[in-house]
C-alpha cells in the first residue's frame, strides 16, 4: 500500500514519485516538507540520502544518527562553505588553546599568591625572625 499526495516523504517528493511506499525508510526521518532534507539536498544533492542509507551496515538502527550527522554537516557547510564542520573544529581548538594559556597564567598567579600567603603566615607566627 502506498501513500498519496502530501503524505509522501520529502525524498519521494523530491524524486517526484507518484507514491511513497508504506514501508518507506525515509518517511520517519524526512516527512513531507522536511527542512532537514531540504538542507541536505541543497548542500549535497538528494541522492546522498539514499546513498548514505544504502551504505549503512544496519540501516534501520543507524539511519537516524546518519541523517542527523548529514544535517549537522549541511548546517556547518551552509554557515562556512569552505571549511564546513572543520571550520567549527578549528575555532573550538583555538578557544581551547587560549583557555589553556589563561589557565596556566591563573595557576602561576595562584602559586605566587600561595607563596606570599605562606610567607605572611610565617612572619605572623615568628615576628622576631624578620630582624
């Protein structure tokens, strides 16, 4: 049994199929009017959805994650057409590098303050030793 009209999934609509099979693997992931499918189609082409599904060793269990990953990569590619998600990774790695530098600086200052506190405590406990 097939679904007619607007009940077709976004992939079947894109293929201009007259019907969407009742057991269509794509309907749960890309219902009619799916923005996710539209993004993936715009960035990679509609066939990549079918190719990805066919390449999965256990398609039913892995399809949701694979299609979500495709959508996220499409978002990144739309935001940064040259680097895609690699650009996001580069930005995050730079933030991590700067934060590590800041942490090292703060740890140095903390060590200095701890030394000063220890010295002040020693002076307070033994005031005559400072002469």
